[in-house]
C-alpha cells in the first residue's frame, strides 16, 4: 500500500509546523530584553525576569519588573495625555482605533506566532480565534467612539484607567479593555500577565507606529507587586481586572471607599447541559471546544458536564472515543488540538487538585496517546463518580479537566447548574428550542450558549454574576463601563444630619393609645428579635413614636422572605407596573396623613415630598415594561439576545433626609426591574415607612417583595453587606460607612452603590430614569444559532 493510501486508511495527521522565524527576528531586534512603554517611549530595562516558552522551557526574553516609580511615571503620562485625548472628537479617536485594527491585521501572523510561543496555545487558536477578534474589537469600538455623544449623552470618561489582564488570552484581553477605554476618551496603564507580556509589548510598538498620541496607552510589565501598585495608586480613576476571584476580592478591598470605577471579570465553573434530545455528536464536538480549547485555561470553560441520565452511558462512551483522537503536542504544529499549559506552576496546581478529587472518590479517565516528554503538557481528563461537593466539581481547575454528573429532570439540571459560587457562562444542548429557551433564563450566568459554545463578539457583552464578578466587556454595556455621568463630578459633600436633643417627656402623656411600629417582613408585621425599641423624636426633641431596633436575626428573616419571593422577577413587567401604579394611587389617597407624618418628623411641609414620591412611583411603573434588552447580530449564524435581568435580593439603606422619598426613590426602580427588597429606612425618621406598609398591604404587593427593618443604618448595612443571600446593596450615608459597606460586601462580591458621603439629592428628576435602573439590573446574553 502506498503512503497516500495508508494516510486515507489511518486518517493520521502529519506534522504541519508554523515557522517561528519572524517572531524570533522581532525578539532579536529588541535584544530579547524589554523595558516598559511609557509616554510613547521605551524605558531602559530595569530588574528583569524571564518569560519562557511553556512548550519547551526555553527563555524567550527578559521582561522588566515594574516598580512604584514606573507606575508613577505611567500615571503622570496618562494624566497629561487625558485632557487632549478626551477633547478630540469621537471621529478623531475612532481613526486611531481603526488604524490599530488595520495594523493588527497586517501583522496577524507575527502576533499569532508570538502569542503561541509565549502562551502555549495551539497556533490555529491564536491564528483563527484570538487575533481576528482583537481586530474586530478595535474596529467595533472605532464606531462607538464616533457615536458616543448620541448614544451616551451627558456621559464623560473616567480619566486614567488601570487595567490588569491574565495570561490565558493575552492580546484578546488587552483589546477587550483598551479598545472601549480609548473610544470613551480615557487613557490607560495596562499591566499584562507576567507569564505572557510579549504580545502586549508588540502592541505597544503598533501604537508607536500608527502615531497614537504619547501617554494615551502605557504598558508596564511586572508581577503581582506591579499590579498592586496600579490598583492602589491615587491617580487612577478606574480599575479593570480579569483574573482569579481571590485577587478580584483583594482589589475590591483596596478600592473600597475610593470612588474608583471597578470592573471585575473573574473565575468560573460553567455548566455544560446536555438534554436527551440533543444531537449527541454535535454536543460532543461542542464539548471538546468548551473544555479543551486553550487547554481548559478559560474562565468560561464548560468544565461541569451535566448530561441527562437516559443518554449518560452512550454519551460518555462516545466522549471517550473522541478523547482518544485528541492530539497533544507542539503548539506551533497546526494539526495539534491541545498545546502546553502556561507554566510549570499551573501544571502542579492542577495535579494537586486532581489528587484531592481522587482522594474524595473521583474516577479519572485519560485516553492513551503520546505526550511530549518536555514542556508543560497534560492529557485531557474526564472525571466521573463525583458529587457536587467534590473539590473537582466545586473549584475552578483552569486546566484540561472535565467533571461529569447526570440529571433526570430539567429542574434538577437547573439546580445542579446553579449550585456554584460562580456565574460566568453556561451551555445548553437540546433540539427542543422551547426547552432551551425555558432553561436559559433560569441559569444564573452572564452568558448562555445554546447548541454552541465559546462564541464571542465585540458587539455582545461578556461578564458574570455572583463571584464571577461584575461589569461587562463588549457590547453597549461594555462601552458604558468606561463612562460615568458628567454630573457626578460636581457632587458636594452632603450636609450632616442635625443632632436632636431629646426632652424627658413621658411617652404616655398623650391623648392616644401607646403604639410601637413593628417591622414588615414576609408580608406580616413583625416584632424585633432584640425586643428593644428605638425612640423617634421631632426636631424639638419631643418623642413622637417608637420603632423596633433591628438586629442580625431580623435581617436574616427579611432576606429569607425576600429570597422566597424571587418569583417576582418572572412576573410580567406589565403586572409589576400595575402594582406600582396601585401603590402610588393608594399613597396618594393618604397624601395628607403622610405629609403630616413628614412634618412631625422633620418640621418641614411634607406635601411636596409625598407628591414627589407618588410621581416617582408612577415614573418607574412606566419604566417597568420599557427598560429591556436588545438582539445583537454578531458576524456568524446566530443572534444574541441581551436580556435585562434583576440582581435578585437588593438591600437598600435609605438616606437620613427625606424620610419618604429617600426610600421610595430607591425601592421603586428596584421593584420595577423585578428585584425583591430588604429596606432599612431613615434611622432618624423611620415612621413614614412604618406607615407605608399599610399601603403596601392594600396594593397587591406579593408577600416578601418589600421587607422593612428599622434600626441603626450603619449596623444593619454591615449585616446586609456580609449576608451571602443579598445580591446587591445600595447605601446612602457617610464616606466612612460607605467604605465599610464596600469592604464588607466582598464575601460574595455583591454589587454595591454608595453615596460616599456626597449629596445625592434624590428629588432631582435625573434619578427617575436609567441611573438606578442600570444599577438594579444585569445583562445576560443568550446566543441562539440559526440556519439548517
């Protein structure tokens, strides 16, 4: 049999090497030693460390370790460049982004080869996925730059942005961050990962070649200490980070109370759900891409296989057969499926996790086949016989390891899929589109792919829920992440609440029967667990009422009631609107009573505040069925439905001022968008809200949707911030207490909004629109393929 006939018989792949000569020549042209790119110039190399080829272990170049002085210089350059850069027209900024996109395309092969040499991913992934998407992001955001003034009126750039990216998609993560930042008018200091800095440095050279103004893009290389210096720098206005959840939490702690913008795209443990009616062969090919793309070093990797019990055996058998044909080897070989992991430390971490999982009962399958003796290589692995508590199921492995479990019903599939602290992505395979579209909204993840996986596009937002972070990259919402309302820069410090000196009057010296307002939890009036009361005085110090002194247990009960009422989010938006209208109507019936209560607490005429509260309820009732998503058309045979979803349980700590409107202005947008609420009203003037629950009870508000806990605002805010059952927290109060709230929220990375002691006048009509609607929601992008 001749050689060609043998090849057709065996279907073996021969070697198809990609030449590294051009990349080596570029490295040699820099003497294989790099400084930083600051203010449009290359600095002399300082203390350096080696960046190595993970497939061979050989050193590719020496990279400079960024110091505090280097970061200071980069911030100074970015600050100086910000004013002229942001003053350019959107068209002018867009031309630079367009030029970058063209330059990336011109040098696509050099970028792809250099990326593979530095990172270890197969060349066909660098060439066919990463680099085209990099160019796509710069082209896409060149268009955004020109249309910002129309699409984001009264929005301004943050200023100087610090950006820290990981090593799994070095150039693509750079593009995801730099493109929207520059389009918005920001300037940037970017730190690439210490393992994979080379394509960022090549990108800096591209910026130099196209004549990007000095200081607009600064690249400072280094290890963890360099990133810490960027995060902590007072001259940086926004931090954007992609990486591990642990580091993301540390960044949240450092930035708490600073007022810096913050975007976090963190870890994941994404479910890959296969129903019994799925096209099994297609699902298996998708699974190969979901978990073994980039050696599994993908934050949204489909690392948890959930397969319906009726097809489990057949699916696993076919999957093992497919695993046997995966090729592990030299990443520069175009016929290779799985390349090298990024570094020896990553290989050892994965092996340690595998040992823990096996000790807990897991069974590991690896197909026969060669693996290079040298370099950072691992075989693809399939893990079975695991429970949801197994380390390999619960922890992000970030390697070529798939864990498999079965389910019987769609409800069980959803429960298993959501049984994780993460919420980045999910995949659903089913030939029944009704089933797929029923399951997709129930999955707590920022991206859901139907009958496909790892689809990305610059026009479609990407980001997570829960401990996978907050903020989006790509799409309209990703563009919005680099802009802020212009008026926020003009906010002044809020006036301090006036202290009230209590008079010693006997509370029984009145013509009325003694009353103590209770809390409102789960649709019922509830006595405080502490059995203590909080006295309420008028401005003259006269006792006018008592409310319960809420504690941790009261918050626990309120959160449980709110979680039990999350079906509110699936109530039709029209129905939510009608209930808000009804609430406004019933409040208006009692206008004089509520006005008198406000006057008793504050000494001021309450008629206008009641009128504004009714108007604000009407405003957000009107928004309930209008603030919705979009359908994106990425350049592939699919649409991406951007679904606006509520955060979930929202804790709201109202300001001291405006005892009625201060709460209504915050709970109305939350309820309109489908959140349930645990409200802490004004600690000084809470009686307006303890009166309100009588209105709530007569307005068809489902039990548990609104819960009211009275007491000390700061104490209860801390409890809400620490509670893992709370998905978001809004706090109006001092700068010190705002810092505390942001730090205390780290446990589950809940989204927070705090006033930081600034004077947010909630009576202003700017707050009856999308300012709070955006903060009450998050966007899930559901990718739906089409075509035969």
